[in-house]
C-alpha cells in the first residue's frame, strides 16, 4: 500500500524477491556533494515493483505492516541522480518506535561502531581463510543464517569512519565474528548486539592497554557502555573493547553566519567523504554554504571547506571563531581578516575577507528549549 508519483493512494499484490545487504557494486555510492548516505541496511527487494511508486508500506495477508517501502536517492556513475524504492524491515525501526511509546519525551539513540560492512559468502572464506577461522564460529554462522532463511554469509569491514569509534582498531578487510558475544551476519544483528548489555571480560588489569594488534587471549577488558568486538584478521583471532558512538536524531544545535559564510560543526558525512588523511587535518568547523551578495561571495568564497585559522588563531569549534573575531566585534570599519581553509581534496588555501558589520554582522543561532531557535548578534 502506498502512493504513486501523483500522490494517489493505491494497493497492489507484490512478491518479495529477497532481502540482502548491498555490497560491492550494489552498495549505495558515496555522493560527490557530501550528504547523508545509508549504510549497513538490509533492504527488501520486490520481484514486481509497481510502476511510479513513491513509497508506502509492505503488509502481509493479515494487514500487518512488515516493512516500510521507501524511495532511495543516490548518485550514478556518471554523476546523475537515481531514485529507486526498497523495503526496510520493521525489525530495523520497531525497537525505537517502542522506546518512544514508553518514553515519548526521551529521544532514542542508535549505537554505532562507525564502520561500513559488506556481505561475503562463507564459501569464499572457506577457500581462503576457512582453515584458520574458529570452528565454533562456522557453526554459529550457519545456524544464524538458517534462522533467517538465507545462505551462510559473513560480514567484512569495507570502510572505517575516520576519527570514529573504530578508528585505529578495525581495518578494511577484517571479518566480524561477534559483538558482545553475539554472532553477526547483517547490519541488524550489529545494532541488536550493541543494544544488549555487554559481559565484562575477566582479564588482568595489565591487559587494559591492549590494542587491535594483540591476539584475543589478551583482549582489553570492557567497561559499562563499551562493546566487545571479535574479528578475524590475517589468520588471527582478535577481540577488543570500544565505546560505540551514540547517534541521535537531532541535527546541529548551533550555527554561525559570519560575513555571509554559514558555519556549522563538521558533520559525519563530510569526514566519510574526505577519507582518513584529510579528516586528521580537518577542523571541527565546516563551511556549509555562502550567502549570495555577501562579503564572502564577493571574494569568490565557495562552500564545503574546513575553517582552519582566522587571523592566525587555530579553529576547532564555533566558539573559537567568536574568540578570534573579538577584536573586530562592534567595529564600524570594514576590517580585513585572513582565513586559512582546507578543502575536501586536502588542499590548503589562504584568502582575505573584508567583514561588513553593518549589513552582514556575525550571527549565532542556537537551538533552545522545545526546539526553538534563538539568534544572537555579535
């Protein structure tokens, strides 16, 4: 049941062709322009998708909603935008709906390891690393996939978010064996395992500094809020404890407009787009947009760059920008300010910007109580 391109409601009998984790050539590609991109999501594919469908729900013969049918946008190989609809199982969002029912005023959060995984057939692993993978894991993976009605498969780390929870611990190519003692075969298994309380490892205190390069028998002890992640790398079994990132639904609570440049806290999708080498040099302040007719626009400032320095003052937060601009606060003259920036390709640039405190004063927008925004002029 859903809506078509003309926003007309309709219903149609459909057949589910399968549910799978997009991997390899089928994965959702990274946008050239940084924006949200879905990852680690098991999608439901229909064998007979209705034409011109724009979204809806998938119901069983009893009318029970089994999945949301949503439109996905992504960028094609030639830069063109493509839209296609897939199903999202209720198992993905049902726990958060239930949490909102119990505590409507508490915003739910999602625990994340800040990694992207792809599915790999265990038959491929058997030809390669099969002789060295733990025997108990083979049995657990087969049992888990049989319960899901799917062929045996495993999860391989394909990307690690720079500066994220798993940075420096997990690497692309690692095979995930379990999280908090639970075998994982899909993205939903990862989320469920991170929601469950972890079992504290009984290890000596001296093993606390063990990193991902150490074998499993000297794994780090986990503390409340940490997750135990067991993985396989280059013929060895590892286990580490890490604190997952807790992702909420709110966007930024503070935005600054300075000389026509819209500044915000650097979002996660930007770091994903840049890669590790650039993310390590990037600051915590990102130029999201440039207002037309502003001093920044007159000096040919473009959008999408990291603010590194303002008149020689290092910048990491929006408060740092305010401190660097304090000498010019309240001034009537149009003062020139030197700006050092880092673009998404890792190139540094230095430009001069002439402020206009009369027509383009520095504005700070903060989200207050009940989601209302307040504007402060500096």
